[in-house]
């Protein structure tokens, strides 16, 4: 019998300090809820099959697109559709965020490279 | 060309006041992001095919299950797997929450009845 439990974002964020290494904190309908701490610039990339949601809980995320830039503050989210190139940037302070995306999503998308995380931790 | 934009939860919550009538504020991967304000007790129900996530942004949600009860405060979430009967309750104050669930999800699940909302608004 399933026994659903409450999950505290703060308690989960307190369990890790490294950047650009999302942790899985929930799964539903083939999607995952991940938490990430980021600082500095990530690489430009896109996801072929996955739309991504970024909900910011600390700091200010700048999401660069080829055509514009979106600023995402605490209590705000942005959805990046599949196929759209984007570059997440946290250049003034550390940013904490919650991600909703399919379990198949790779952090660097089709760009790949050394910043790819293949085995995500679970909290 | 898609042009992703930032969405403020507060701005969206400010656009409605009624209870138990979720508004759609985002869509991705066949899932929807909804905002809801609730007060009092909802009906007992379950969803046959959909897991649901509830993330609280104001107040304290009590999620009753047949076997236990979970208290979900601000900055906390709970995932209710498909098939699990649950009753959302906001009995001390209004609760604001974000829902993440498949687009096919009906608020009353398989229970149906007069509290079913068939046409959700979009903000």
C-alpha cells in the first residue's frame, strides 16, 4: 500500500551543495521532480523530446534564448519547450530551482559534453 | 518560433478568488501546471490513471488518506499516486497550491459529482 509523505524543499536542498548536479526528489507520470543549485553559466543546449519547467526558489535565474532573455525570480517559473536552445545562467548569486521534466531528460540535452550528468542522485 | 516567458505565481494567483476551481498556467509533456485556492473539505476521490503533485505556497494543506494524514506546509509538496484515495482539506485557513498532473486529470477523479469542474480556465 502506497503511503504518500510530505517532502520539504528546504530539507532536500540542505542535503547537497554542488552545482549543476540535479537531485531527484519525486516521480510521477513518467516525469521527475528535481532540485538543482546552479552558479555561473551552463552550456547552450536543447532537448529533442522533452519540455522543461524551471521554478526558482532562491536567487534570480537568467534563461538565455537565441532570440531573447528571460529573468526568472523567486516564485516564478519558465517552461522551455523541446527543441528550443537555451542557456541557464546564475551570474550574480547562487540559484536554487525545482525542475519538472520527463525522466528521460539529460541535463545537457543534445549538446552532450563534459558537463553531462548521467547518474542523478535521489534524495 | 517559440518565445518562452516567465510566469509569476503571485500574479496568477491574484487573478482569481474562487475555491476548488484550478486554473491552468502552463503545459508541458502532456502535463499541466495548475494553481488552486482551496478552503474547507473536498470530497474523497482517486484518479484511475493519474499521479498528482501538490505544492503548497500559502497556508497548510491536510491531505487525508484512508491510512494516515499528511500535513503539507508552504514550500512542501506531496505526490498522490494513481489509485490512492485522498481528501484535500484546508480547515484552518485558505490554502494556495500548485498542481502538476496529466492534462487528462479531472478534479474529482472517479468519484464525479457536483464538485466536478469540466472546463478549467487558463491564465
